[in-house]
């Protein structure tokens, strides 16, 4: 979403993880698949040379500063590049690579098979995730090959970078028509940059092609079926894969569940209430710590402080270090601060609001706290341009967006009445309004799948009603509800034993709970399922 790739518990404060696994590159790498003897039955398979390729497993460490690579190596992981077609309609044409990592099963007698991961985004890296996922799985982890996959054009895979001055295409619409027009021009420029830099590959940056890549990975690993763990956007990828390749999934866990009926370039629509509730609960938390943060002694006073910062940013951009925060960026800072429900994340956000308040009050030198500095660096510099480029290309390439800016301006004006802070963000236009039409039609998701769904009731990114919609769509599935938490991504991240134990039991046995499970939000104490 804005930046919703799930992070390890170590990063669960909400700090945006640096692209430590990214390789600097300015052009698409074209690869040639080595010739290999193929089984006779592969003669009729147009993808045979991809399905039967030999993987060259090697160290995951790229250099002395590759922290993520070292963590993978310490966990026993090895890495490889899987060659896939750029265009599956032309399998003999250009190829790209998809980078994967693998921690092999140590319990070979009880081995289930591979568990493929996707941490969301879209555009988020997953190659570095197997160590913490393996840890969250506890004993059952020994029975799986835990496989991280950087989707096409992400991280160590063949890269895509439109050379944007930002890591995110999302912005607030501003307070008036002039502000909206500025964002419209900004969005059109981002779309132009992508068309200019990567126009030849943009039609192939889609979820359906990523799902096809996952199936090539499955085959290259020598497996008939895969298990899958997908967070946030990764849940939608799992829905698409299970639809396109029925019979090739074993155990499927979707955490932070996307309603496929609402997926597309405007997928933030409908999240305003959940974000407002999360903001109000955070405000109560901050008010109880007024002596630390000085944002107000009551929830109302803290919310008034947030509004005062927004008004000040619209009047004159706030000076925070080398950055200038205006009416289009200030709402994003608030939005970004609301995806993780724990004291560390709340404190980081409170410090960021305090920094913006000091700037709004006219302090000449305000050095942003580490969390705010990273959010602003992500939003206001080109350091994470590849992330925003790929995220936008996928959203625009999957589902067509309205092309008339007046549609968005009308929606923004209506949404502002209901929520003046979040409405102009969730209803605003993006570069998708200026994108070429998708090459394929959106996927019609299958009628049923016995998957295990996980969602918090207060999730401000993938809202709880999305999970209940998929639960109704898939009657043989089961839903784990984390009650009373404003948390995006739960299993292995939030620290709720009830959730983790239930997921691990399913991964161990392949049997879903007899009925849906409700867990309390407290991360300590007994599992407490109901």
C-alpha cells in the first residue's frame, strides 16, 4: 500500500526497512537460460526449459555491508536466481530473473515441502524474510523449506526504477483545487518517467505474471505443490496464484487479507474509519504520556495538535532537517504512523508528531527523530524510487483506474466532509490515472479454498471487512480474528500466542481449526482463544 511490506518483529515498530537487499542498477538485465536435457514429457510444455532449469545455489551475502545477507547465511539460507520469461506469451523471448532464498528443512523424515513467502507491498522485498518466519514457526519450521521470493523487478530480482524523486506515488490532495492540481501534475510526471524509463516492460509488471513466476519457482524447486504465507498484498497474490494454478497449493495462510473485489489502484478507499479509530486510540496513548511527548493531556487535545500541524503545513511547509513537509506530505506522515499497534511504534509516531509540532511553532532548526527522518527520506527523496516504481506499476497494471481527474476531485471533496485528514489521501489520484490500460483483465478469484485467514479487527491497511468478505467467499476457509488491535500483519509479528499457535498447528497438521478462532490482543499471557 503506501509502504506495507511486512517487517520482521525486530522492525515491527513501523520503521520503514531499508532496501538492504537491493542491487544498484539502471537497466533491465537480460539473461540466457543454459541448455539442459529435458524429460521427454516436457516436449509439449512451452515453459519446459524454465520448469526444469538447474538452480545455482550460492551464498546470500553480497558484500561486507550486506546485513540481510549475513542474517540469511547465519540462518543457513542459500540463494539462487530463477530465470522466467518477461512475457509468458513469448516464452522464447526476453527473460528476467527472480531472486530466491531458502532455508532447507532439517526434519527430512517429517518434511512437508516448501513454504513460499510474500511480505506484501506490492513491491516489498521478501528474500530476507525466511529467518524470522522460520523462528515464528517454532518446531514446525524444521519440516519446511522456507523460501523467500523477491517478486519480479523487486530487490535482487531484475530491477525496475523509474528514477522518481520519491518512494511513494501517494499524496494528500491538499486543501483546495490548486493543491489538487499540483498533485495531478506530480502524478502525471511520475507516469511519464515510468513510460520513458521502462515503457517496454511495464505491461508485464503484474500480479498475474508474479503468480506465473511463483509457479516456475515451484517447478524449478522440483515440487508438485507449494505451501504459501502471504501478508497484506501478498494475500492477494496468494488468491491469484491459487486461482490460476488450482491443485498446486498445499497449506495456505493469508494474513492481512485483501478483498479481491476491492483490489486495484484505489485500494485505500474505505480505510478511513479504521485509520481514524487507530489515530484516536494512539491519541489516547499519547495523552497518557503527555509529560514525555507534550502533545496534549487528553485524546481531544492530541487530535487537535495533529490538526494544527496539518493546518500549519498547508500555510507554510514545515522545515524538518533538509526536508519541507507541505499539505500533501503531512497527512502521509500520520497515515504511515498507524500500521503497528505497540508501544515502540506509538512512541516513534509521537516523537514524529512532536517534531512537526515544533516546526509548526516556528523553531528554526528541527532535526527529525529517526522514524520521521526515514519516513521523510522515503517520501521526499529518490532513495526508494524502485519501491514506488514497482508498487505503482503493479497496481496500475492489474486494474484500470479512472482516467478523468474530475472523478477524483469530486470524490476528494465528498470524502473531505467525512474525514478531512484521511479522505483526501484515500480518494486522491495517483499515476494510474495517466497509465496505459492493463494488458490483461483482472483475475476472477476462485469460489473456494481451504485457507487459513488472519486479520486484526482494527487493521488500518487491510481492513477487517476484507477478511470477512474472503471468509464468506471461501466457505471451507477459517478466520483467526485478533480482537482489539490496530495492527497490520499479525502472525509472527504482533506477538500474540493465540494467533501464532493456531497458525503453527495448521502448518504442522494441514488441518484447519474446526471453527473460526478469536484471539485477544494482549501479547503476553495464555493463548486465550475463544
